């Protein structure tokens, strides 16, 4: 027995030495010469570190921050939580239809429905049975649950107006994004704007796009929430009869209201004015004694979202910023139910308080959104690994969280990562990348080997493929 224990100890020492050698090789890679590198690998069976480097240093996580958002959402709301959007009559005015937004990011979205218009068709069918065809109705969209500061104040101008930086509000529609279509067949002129899908009334574009011969999409749409003036810059491929780029819808609540009005009118229900709660909300901010401008009456129908575990999987597999921003605000509104309290700020505060009580030293965490888009976000690799260990070993939502992560070489943002290696399908992790940042954090489960790992690289001087390859080689050494 003593000989076996000695042999086991020698194997552990050899394994640790091998990992340390691989770590030194990794951080000495030429592509990382000027980079900050945080590494934390923990054996989840023993709870002991396997290898680490600057594990307590706060670094920019990019989309790896979504691990914190989704873990907190599962822990706080539960894996079976569903958003509910009620359509009701105003008890004070039975000719007024109220649409109560609950923050559901999936309304008329593409992720869960073959027919993104299912919300509109089912609602129109229900209201056709409940309402009189002889009466004219108004439509009032209550989209004020999160207030109207739909984007983080720390997001950069280059992102604002693009689909991946869409605002998050009490009402979402079509993933809060639209496609802008161009004809680029005339190589001697600017790309010609054709249309938007969906159609957004009043939206205008200052077109500064040029054409390229590389076939790459380098087109960006610039604009701020609730402004219908957009600038389009960069370059897109020449020689296309139709080519599209995506932008964020300026006022999703109004677009949902106008679209629902069209469906109701097609169903034979007469609709007059369509408005949202925004003006009343802003007025109430200044004069809180004004009172509620509506009173919920009979609920005519309710739209229910997929369960939270499916929404969380969409966030982590596809790195869905839009869903992540709704989750952080949902957490915030649950902790502070005053609609005039900043939902994003409440959410980020709750996240820090929650994990401080559970498993981690939170002083390394600086969080400004739910998606990781803000460059000012910062967290240590040690914090992320501690969170991963907690979610795997101690959480009631362990299975839902683990299953939400894409598997290396097989799906989502990890489809081209570790694919042709022995760890294909044995790593479940989240990737994160913005300018100068490349991170991976998740689990390596291979037989009795169960590791939680975080690798964060900031300000690298090589190419992104070089950095990704170096991270792959390091993980293969574990």
C-alpha cells in the first residue's frame, strides 16, 4: 500500500511539473510577448489548483462575462423561469389594449421559432375572439419595466447602433434588430439602399459605405437609442444584387405595437392610435405624483417564453449579447422593483453581492453590463474558476449550467476550437473576444479528470489565430 501511495505522489509531482512547463511555454509564446495573461486551472475533485499565472489579476473578460450573468440568472430565477407577456384591456378605458412587457428577449425572435411572427398571429387570433369588430381600439405598449436606458453607458461608439449592441427594454421584438439591404452591383457608386426588414417607419440613413473586393462585411451602422437617424460606414462586398447588414431597432416597443396593430387590423379589429409608455414614464420621473396612466383590467391572452435554461443556453452557445443584457436587467428588477431604479445598475450590484456570499472574492470584479461588451469590464481568472467550481459541485442548477456551454469542436462559438484533438467534445466552455482580448473559461471533463479552467489574454501582439492555437496547445497539456 505504501508503495502505491509513493507512486501516486510521484505521478502527481510529475503531472504538476509537466503543467508548469506547458504554462511557461504558453506565456512565453511570441504572440503573447506584450500581453497580460491570467490562468487558473483547478481540479474540481480535490478543489486544489493545478496550475495558475496571475490568477488574481483583473483582466478584460469580453463575452466570458456571460458565465457570470447566466449563472446568476439560473441561481436567482431558477432554470424553469419563464417570461410572461400579458395583453389586457385597460380597466379605466375598455377601448384601450395594453401590452405588458416583462423583459422577454425572445418575442418574435429567431432562436426558438421557425415562425418569428408566431407572437403576432396567436395574439391576433385570441383578440379576434375577445374583442368587438364594431369598436375602434387604441394600443398602449407598457415597455417601461427596465426604464429606457437600454444600453450600458460604458459601451463604445463603434458598437452603438449595431445589432450586437441592441438596447434592452421591457419589450423586445425581432431580437431588437433589423436587416438593412443594399444593391452593390454598381462598382462606381455607393451601395444603394433597398429596404429594411422589418420595415421601420421614419428610419433614415446617411450612407457613407464603400465597396470592397475581399467579400468581407466591414459595414457598421452608427446611432443611439430612440434616434431615427443612422450613419452607415465602412465597406461591404461589391457585385451583389442583395447584401445586408444588421442594426438595432431604435424603439422596439413602438415597432412591436405598430406590427401588432397591423395584424389586428388584418384580423378585422379596428386600431387607431399606437403608443408606448415612454412619454408617460419620462413625465412621471419629473412629476411622480402624476399617478399611473393606465389600470390593468381583464387579461385577454398571455404569451410565455421558453424556460430560462433554454434562454441561458442560447446566451452561452451563440454568445447572444441581446439575451444577456435582458437577463442582467431582469435580475436587477427582481432585486429592485421600482421601475425608476436603474435596472442594469441594480443587476450588476446584485451579481457582486450574490457571489460574495457564495464562493468568491469579488474585489477583482468590475461589471458594467451583462454581455461583456463594455471594455471596462474586468475580472480575475481565479474568480471565474471559483464560480465554475461552485456551479459544478454545489449548485442546484449544475446540469442546466453545464449543458448551456458549447462543446469544443462541435457547436456554437467553440465549433472550430479543439476540434481535431483528443478533447473534442470533452471541453464545455465559453469563449470571449473583443479587440486585443481572447479568453476561454469552462470545464475539461475526461474520465476521472475534471478541471475548471480560465485562460485570459489581454493586449496580445500576435494574430488572434496564433493566440487561439497557443491556448489550445496549453489545454492539451493538462
